[in-house]
């Protein structure tokens, strides 16, 4: 049986691929790309149908961060000309969130720059969560505030938060090359705190920072072990004024392979196309909907996305539908266990299996036998560099939260 048939069968059974199989997906050729998308699309449709969940970001506090994450425009020492402002008031944040919800967003993600929240910050965010829930009780609220201290996740849960996001970003072995002011273990600890508090954990990666195929596989397998309910896949937006401004390693084809690999490793998890899709997937964004079942609507934290109405048209034109507020995103076996799911099932061992185990900003060879050709390629093949950096597609956000201009929703 060839590689793709094997991966589809495993995905439908929630069985974890081998590292060699995951690496082989990343090493496939452009000639085989549509076959890879079609195979991963079968897994996506099996667990999520043709639904696309919309998420909306509200940047509660922009810039002024003491951490040195190389990919981030809000980092210490950043020269990026982004919006800088301190905490939005609950009514301001609630108004920003309402714009996203009116555009079809089912989840609002409240994000604040910084190493982690103080107890006073948790109070602020709790007031904001309550204000949003008063306006729209059904909306999901996810907080993303950095590293959590003991008890803070529980307080956010009590205030009405449904989820907590903290990305692993890249592999443990290369994490120190990206950030020095905190550790990979710090990030894992925060995801575990969210889990323990009964919050739905959201944790993902950033691709395009110069990582190898092995690094990408490492971080996705680490995410599998942490068992988040949602995995955002970010593609680096090289912002002028940051250390990674010259890192343009991604092509649309490589982005699709990364999404496919993530889907095969985490078959029944909400895979979200996050920052950078407009910059790197470009006109191939509709193909990515066959791999991921979730996207961000409108703008990002410090950069602009494509127009919100264009997102909705893209979903409809590709034959997908926006997931309604009354629909449950996750498959029944995951949704029935708060904060748990795939991998907490002794009979499955799928994405997130914890056997012998204790995740953004974000890599042995081998493949199946391929009668008549197929997708075999060197497993350590280096990613093809983009032909030309598309700096014209990188725009600093000047509207929405923190401004007097209407948001893009």
C-alpha cells in the first residue's frame, strides 16, 4: 500500500503516522501535490465535513513586550512600525469582538503582548470576557496572554473563558535560536496549566523561520503529545524591523505540504490556518481549506489580512460552509471530554497519545512503496526557496482595535 493510502487509513482510525511517513509528506514533489491534498482532504472531511470555523483576533495590548522572540513585531527591540497601545477597556474590546462575531466568527481570541499576565491583568481580561459573553453568550472566548502562573488559568475559566492559546512555535532543539528570554519548557508548562484548569488547549507552530523538515515534524509530534483541541499553523510574516525580516523560505506548495502533514498527524483536531496565509499561500488559499477546518477572519495582531468579505467568498466559492454557532466543532469523541480528546482514548492512540509522555509563532527518511511512481522523494530534501520575497503583501495593521477606524471583519 502506498504512502498516501496508508496515511488516509491511519487518519480515519485516529492512528499516529510514523515520523518517516510525516517526513515523506514534506518531501513530496510538486507533481504529487494535488494527490497529497486530496488524501489529507479525505481525513479532514471525515472528521469535519465541509465546515470552516471562523476565528477573530482582538489585540488587547499591542507592542511594548519585554520578550525577544525573533519572529515577533512586538518584541523587545523591534523597529517594526506597528501600533503600540496599552490595555483596551472591556467595552472597547467587546465592541471589537462584536465586529468579528457579526462577520461570522464563532470564536474570539483575546491576545495581549508580554511575558505573561499579572493578577491585575487577569482581572482586566476577566472583565472583558464577561462583557463579550453578555453581548453574545454563544461565542467562544480564547485568551492568549503569555506564560501563566499557578491559579491564573482557573480564574480565566471561572470568568467564562473557553480556551487558552500558547504556541510551541518550533522544535525544542531549535527553540533557543528563536527566543532566549523564556524556554520551550515554559511554553509546555502553560499549555499543561490550561489543560488542568479545564480550558480547551490551543497550541501551534510557525513555519518559515529557516527550520528543517525534521524540526517541523518534531514540533507537530510534540503538539500531538500535548493533545490540544486546536492547532494553529502560522506562516512567518517577515516584518521589517524584526530579526527574521529577510526569511522568505516558503512557497504555496510547501505551505500546503506542511498543512497536510499536520492533518495526518492530528487527524481529528481543529487545524487552523493562521497568520501568513495571504502572504505565502496567496491564490492557493482555497486548496488549503481541504486540509484545515478553521481560519482567522480579517486582520491579525499587527498585520492586515485580506478583506473579511473576501474570506467569506473564498469559503463559499471553494464549496465549503461557515460553521454555525450552534454546531460543535470537534468530533463527538473529543467534544464529549472537556479539554481532552484524541489521544486520551486507550482504544485509539491517535493525535495526542500520551503513552510514556508527560506546543507560534513555527522537520529518518522513508516512504511507502509506490507502484507506478507515486510520492517517493528524498526525506531530507531542503525546501525550495521562494522565487521572490512578496514584501508587497505585508501590511502593518492600522485599523480596528486600538484605532478609531472600523475593523476588517
